[in-house]
């Protein structure tokens, strides 16, 4: 009799193949969702709408709109503060969107390094 033929997997290891397939499907679904997040946008407006930032679900900045009345050469600091606030708000929304979409795959598990 040749080695390896007719041998059974040790108890507890038989389900590893199924678990690995499940993990692979989960990884594929997560990759699909992450790709789709490129097309999902979030918008953050601050200062009564004088600064608006649009960001996609992958935290890429898509656009910044500044109303002419926000441009005051004597108060550049205010405009800078508005830009930071709008960007941070959009980043927070984008991260929440990504977490929401990915939680459908992870079942709400917190996976370190994922987001």
C-alpha cells in the first residue's frame, strides 16, 4: 500500500477546506465592495454652505467648492479653518460609509487593519 492512500484527515481538520473557501469568498466580496466605494460619494458643507467638499467611499477627495463670499483676503485663516472642517467631516462620512458597506460582509466583526 502506498503512503497517503486511504488515510483520513485527523479529526477537526476536515472542515478547514470549507472554512478557507468561506474566507476566500469573504475576501472577494470585500474587494468588490471596496472597488464599488470609488463610485459612492459623500458631501460635507460647512459655514452655511460656503465650503463644500465631496469625497468618495475610498477617502479620495473628489472636489472642493468655495463660495466667492468666503474668499476674504483679510481673513484667510477663516477659509483655511472652513476647509479643514469640511475635509474632516467628509472623511468621517466616507469612513462610516465604507464601514457600513463592509460590515455586510464581516458581520460587524472588527478586523484590525481593514479600515
